[in-house]
C-alpha cells in the first residue's frame, strides 16, 4: 500500500513537472466530456418535456373510417352508436374536420376547421379568453392562429373564399400542443351544426375515445375492432401510445447521434493523451532504468504511467462535468424557459456517464505507453542519454 502511494506520488510529480503539456491534454478531455454530457442532458430534457406534454393524451383512442380508393365518406351515426357501445362508460367524442381558406380583415390564409357538439368541446380544449361555443354562429380560435392574425374575442373571421360564412370569434383557446387527434393551437373550432351548414354532412372524420383507466386501453381497442371490423374493415383504431413511443424513439436516436458527434472530440483527446504519455516515456527512459535497477517490477512501472493517465482523466472529466452541469442548466433555461426536467435522474445520469467515458478513454490511451515503459531493458535504459 505504501509503495503504491510512492508510485502515485511519482506520477503526480511528473504531471506537475510538465504542467502545460498535461493541461492541454486535460483540456481535450474537458471538451469531450462537456460535449457528450451536455448533449445527452439536452436530449434527455427535450425527450422528457415532449413526453410530458404528449402523455396527457396518452389515454386516447381515435377511430378513423377505413379509407378505400375513391371513398371520402366518414363515420356514420350507426357506426358511432356501435363505437359508443364498445367504449362503455368512457367519453366518446365525434369530430368533423377539414381545412379551408380563411379571411380576417384584409389578411387571408388557410386553417384547419373542426366541428364538434358544443357539449364535447370541453373534453378536447379549454377556453382561455371569452366563452365556449353554445350552438350558435360563434367560433373558437386556437392561440397560434389568433396571434398570427391578431384576433381577439369579438373579431370576425370568414370561412371559405368569396361569399363564405362570416363568424364571430367568441373565445380564444389555451395552448394545448397535440390534443389527442386534434391540433387546436392553429385551428378553428365550431359547433357541429355550423360545420354541416357550411360543408355539408359527410359523416364524422374521426371519433375520439378518452379511456379513463389507462390499463383498459387495450381492452377497449380490441372491443371496437372486433365489433366494427367483424365482417370487413370499416374503421381503423389509432392508439396515442404508439405515437408517444415513436416520438420517444426518434428523440432518443437524435440524442445518441448528437452524443456520438460529441464523442469525436474525445477521440482527439485520446490521441493527445497517447502522445503525451509516449513523450513522457521517451523523456524518462533513464529514470525507468534506475527504478528497474533498484527492484521495481515491470507492472509497477506500468502503474506509474497508468496513474498519470488516470490523473489527467479524473481532472479533465471532473471539470468537464462541472462545466456541462452549469452550462447545460443555462442553455436549457435559455432554450426551453423551464428547467423542471433538468434535475430529473434520467437527465443527471449523463454526468457520471460522461465522466466514466472520459476516464476510460484516458486509461485506454495510457495502456500502450505504460506497457512500453515496462518492457524497456533496464541496462539499456540506464545508458540512455
């Protein structure tokens, strides 16, 4: 134990003697660990944030009409009754949807339009300002659309081209992102009878089922499919969990790819460490000869150089982890405005992972120089200049 301490002190002394060279090598590790750790933490924070938003609608099933070539018919009233029977006590919300040209004052553009029973609107979206539609000629407008066209409660919006239907904006919806089958932030929501009076009645574009018990989703889905598609395919049932899984996989892949790019800097750092260690062996041949002549074993010579690599790795990895923690917090705060998920275990785990990779890279970089030092002939080493 005492002798191991002496070997470690020799390694520490050599790092101090060549401080600038060692510092530059450690900086490479700092940059590599910073790149891997910060990128991993950012990717994890983004994944947790998106998953949190999407998971609010993870208990949703959406039934679409089975599309055949040349068919644009929606779900009929009879099919809707069968879906309600299969869904049991879970809320069933039939939705008509389309897109149309809109005009607000002198500005025009396009927007999605949804038609719902006024009593079901509260299940899909929440009104931020104004009131909800109560079956009249009013319309609810998504917040993104309201900002784009500077709409307020009381504004007029025209659906369709010349001679279209003019509606009064009675309410502005709250931000919701993706809400089940609908994206209301950039859309217009009207009463079902208003929708059919403008576009006609071709059935429902989709039916959304909000399953109260998350564990019952598979059972409800199977019940709908077995009842509706018993003789032939008439509907397609979409499970929102599949979308959530797809998003998580995509974000996870992006995060790994970005971390891999950051890992390139660690490869550069590994080459630097390797070079530093080889130079150290070349400069200390005579010292190695003296140590071998007084009985120091080959593996103990190797330990001296491995200790040097570990010292550089630990110092660089610690500083890199500290910088990534502080820098990552500031960057995520700037980009997302919310650091709630930054302190989640799934995010913070990248700190020890990054440090471990940094130390491991240094250790591997020092193996060959350490073995080379141990294999030197002590007599030749003593005669070296």
